[in-house]
C-alpha cells in the first residue's frame, strides 16, 4: 500500500508558504536531523535561507550552525509544531507502520497536509512529501467515519479508505480527525470516540457562544451523522490558497524562556505583534481565558493557542479553536491564569489584569459582559440542537457550586 520506507537520520525542511500571486515553488529552509541518541531533531539552515528567509521562531535565529531542542523527544523550535498530534501519531503507527518511529519519522509521515507552511522531504533537492493525494469531499464523510472507526479498532483498511485519513492537520489532541474540501476551502473534521456526550455538537455550540461574547473564533459547522455529529473547523492556517506559518503558544513561550501562562503570553505579544495591535490581541486573550473559566474548558493547553505570521514578519493571534467544556469540574486551567497559578477563578483572572493591558475596572467590565452572555448558555446550546441530556450533564459544572456563584458575582445569572 505504501512505498517501503528506509530510515534516514537527516531530511530536508521546506517552506511552502508562497502562492496567492507569489511563486509557487517550495524553498529549501535547511536540514533536519536526529541527534542525542536519535531522541531530538535539530535544524541547520541552508545558506540560501539564511540570506533570504526568516527565523522560524525566536529560538531558531538565522545563522550558520546547528540548533537543537533542550528537551528530548522534540524538534527544535517551530519545527515541533509541524509534527502530528496524538491522533496523527496513531494513524502513522497503525497504517504506515514505519520500521522506526523517531520524532523525525513523525515529522515526515505527517505529510503534505500538516498544519502550517513547513514541509519535510526525504530528497534534499526537491520537495517530495509523504502521503500526497486529493482531499476528500463532504460526500465522503460516512466513508471517512468508517475509516476512522477501523483505525480505532486496529483493523486493516483498503487503500481507498486509507486516503481518507490524514495524519497531520492539527496542532494537538487525540480526537479522531481528518480533512475535507468544503465550500472551496479545507476544513478539519473531528469525530467522536464513542463518548456518551455529543462532544462535536457541543464544541460547535461553544464556539458559537464564544462568538456571541465577541471572541474571534474559527468557523465551525456541525455535520449530522447516523449517531451524533462530527464538527468541521475551517482551517485558519490556509488563506486564499496560501499556507500560513502558524506557531503554537507552546513554541512562543518556550522560545522566550517564559512559563506556560496566559499573562506571560499576553506580555510576549510585545515581542511578536505589531505595536498598534498589541492591546487588541491582549484584550482578546483575556476574553478567551475568562470564557474558558466560565465554561469549564480546562483543556486550554498551550497548543490550543496559536499565532499566524503575516507578510511583514509580525504575528497575529489566530482565531480561537478547540473550545469545549471539559465536563470535569477540575478547577484548574492548563495554563497559569494569575497569582493563584492555574486556579479556575475570576478573581485569579483579575489578579494580573495589567499583563493584558487592562485596568482592573476595564477587566471587571469585560468579565461582566462575558458573564451576562454565558448566563444564557443553556438556551443557546439548545437552540444549536444540543440535547437536554447533554445540557444537564454540563450544567452540573457550568452552573455548579463553584462556577455559577462566580458568574453571579459579576452580574450573570
């Protein structure tokens, strides 16, 4: 089914972010290679890229020499964001079955549909990615669901179904997913793993509610299945037929040597965003943090926030994505919120409001607006087709003894 892969300790890294009126030829960035007992992937820029390219992230400065990640089982800097997520790794293990599985193999087998604008090739003279082929369309959704179910069951797939499962289009997460072409654009489609909650419809409703709160979100569509739904998320790393260089908050914060926290991310915008846009992005990040707290979305880790590089070299905060209640009531976010570390409380969110360019009064006013909108979440979710059973299950946390009193304290119901 697949060409026999012979392990290589070095491959070529390519820039694919041209198009939309610019030359379409991929450009060689440099060489990626295994190091430290094959547990790390380093980078060496090509001379041509040093002369006419840009630093892929702050910890990958342009210049001669080798750059290695500090930690094992990672790739250097922004290259680590070109790896597949946990689901993609599972697809590679189950379907491609390479004879070796280092970080370099995962980078290669993520294929041409990976997130962002980087590509990996075995050939140092031309870009020849793994897993090229036409993108599935909406009418293939049922077959795609069957293919994913087969992967989950460790069953053998015929070649037609294999081509419906793409391993590399997402930053993070273990949820089954692939890509479809819809309305002239590529969409990431996520499926259930058999949970008793219609998570995909809930994610769509959560994203629409976030938009009601004035938060910039990725476009989503709920796609009905025989049982439950899939959710389609329009790719924001593609624009007008062009691939965008997008890096995660994980890469941004690690490159700056900062802890993984919302205040740190807000402050680091001073380094990567245009001066005129810093406050706008900081305020947006504050709203997302507060919304996550109010909606019990405690899976807001550093790969669920991203930044897209513009032609002028500055970065813009990407639309929000992967926003969905965790339905666990853990009371701890994945990233630091304020002086009480990752505690999921509005007082904690207020404790370092100045890091987001907000006075305390402005931060309180922002929380009040979000609390008033979130207070109507039940009715809104029902209007989006979420079942009464699923609403009741989420209500024990979103309207529970921890979050609802906080919401009421800021004018919500």
